[in-house]
């Protein structure tokens, strides 16, 4: 087992570490996308309305977002490795609770606990990137990891659809439990401690508030974090509403849902590839403007199509493809740009950035569930509005020409 004492970090900036980082990051999309095809089945199985089933997503987002405010500072104080081991252990236990749930209330509670464990993996992955890689390489590293990360939304719904058709909704949580248990074992055996600048004051009220004030008072943080959060909100509106729209409104067969969502999610993969090339040629601010411009264009296209009465599943897939492609460009820039200026507070910055994204996603998911009326109109209005807000945020916050070292 690797020692938890500080070690030179350059030796860990290689492919195996990148794959472990991808494993941590991919846990979030798998936790949401793998059971999307099961949402209508959950509503009928537990005899509850769609808005209640949506709470298994919305409460996951709330748990994930709120925990980041605690987990980030804890990792700045105690290190990344112990937080990962505890968080992944909680995730495995909560996933077992999900699979064994006998009521929707138990499932919602278990999903909340599952989010706490998932949060530790994602936040530690972001902080580890800041620990190991040079600031100048961070966007490239995050974009490369995001390309692999796209396998979650690409394959998750496809696998989930077949699991739903063949075995029912509990099978998705069995698969998540096996994956998270394997990730826990690899973390225990292979992950060193990467936090070389532990801050004893990070969890003290004075130090905690000082770190929050430092990060939240930075215009650079908001310039990168807010547009990225709004971009994710646009994506999450589709994540939370797509299964009901595809299956109940557009009457797509359950077995086809995964392929529809998977094709749309392939836009994210292409977006991350485009991000690497755009960032190398134009830099982060221009890349961010291009990405958020595409977010606005996809939302506007969706709104126009719905207003013209176009309600075919191919139109929804195309719109989701563009929105996720835009987020593939926006996410690496947003993540790297909001965390890189804070080497001593990387965990805190990553936690605040993630909490902001989850707050926007919670509002988006709640609105989608509450406004669902059997048509595409509410989803189009929400996705289009978030696309416009992301576009305006980038252009009103005046990003610096480069991410500070």
C-alpha cells in the first residue's frame, strides 16, 4: 500500500493516474445516466407521480452540491486519499441500499447518501489534477480526462436500457455497486497522497471563512465557474427530463432510449476533443466564448423547433447532441480556470465550483419535474433560458486573457 506521506508528484503524472482520475469523475454521470431508462418504471412500481421520482435525481444533486462545501476544505486539511477511501466506502453501502429499497422514500434517502460518496470522488479528482499537473497543462489534462469521461453518458444509458428491459430497475444499482467497489479497491492499492500543502486552518472557522472569502471574492473564479455551472444546468435539464419526454411524450421504445441518449452524449466526447484544439489555438477565454455560443445556439434551435410544432425524437436527439457538445467545450475550461488560481485552496475552490454547478442543476431539474405537462415546451424553455444565461455570463464577467499561475 502506498505511503500517505508527501512524495514528489511528477512521477504520478502519467497514464495510470489519469485513468484513476477518470474513474473518479465518471462515477457522477454513471450515477445519474445508468438508471435514466428506469425512471418511468420507478413511477409505476412505487405508484408515484414523475415529480416524486425526479427527487431521486434532485436530492442526489443537492447532496452532491452541499457536500462539496465540506469535502473540499476537509481534503485541504487532511489530504485527498482518506477522503476518497471514506467517500467511496459510503458510496458502495448507499448503492446497496438503493438496490434493496422497498419504497420510494428509502430510495430517495439512499440516493442522497450515495451523492455524498460520489461527491468525494469527483472533488478529489479535480483537486488531484491541481496537485499533480502544472497550471499550463490543466485544461489539456481535464479535456483529455473528459474525453474518457464521455463514456459514462455515452454507454451508461445504453447499458441501463438493456438492464431495465432484462432485469428491472434494481439491476442498474447492482452494476453501480460492482463498479464502485472495484474503484475503492484500486484507490486503496494504488493512490498516493497528492496534497503536499495541507492547511491546518482549512477546517477552522477562521481559516474556512478566509478561504471562502478568497475564492468567492475572486473575479477570475466567477468568470470561469458561473458560465460553466449554467452550461451544466442546460445539460442537466435534458438529463432529468429526457426519459419522460422520449418514452412518454415521443413514445420511443425503452430499448431504444439508451441509443438515443448515447448518441446525444457523443456530442460531449466531440466537444472535449474540440476543446483541446480550440484552447491550444485561441486560449481559454475565446474557447469559452465559442462553447457558450454553441450552448445558446442549441437552446435557441430547440425553442424554435418546438414553437414550429416539430416534435420528433430526432429533433430532441440533435438538440441534446449540440448542448452536450457545447458543455464538452465549456467544462474543461470552467473547471481548470476556476481552480488553477488557488494552489493552496484547490479543494475549497473545486468544492465551491461544484456546489455552484449542482445548485444550478437542482433548480433546473426541479423546474423540469414540476413543469412537465406532457409536451416539449417546458423543457425547451428551461434549456433555452440556461443557454442564454451562460452566453451572457461569459461576456459580462470579462475573463482575463490567461488563467493565473
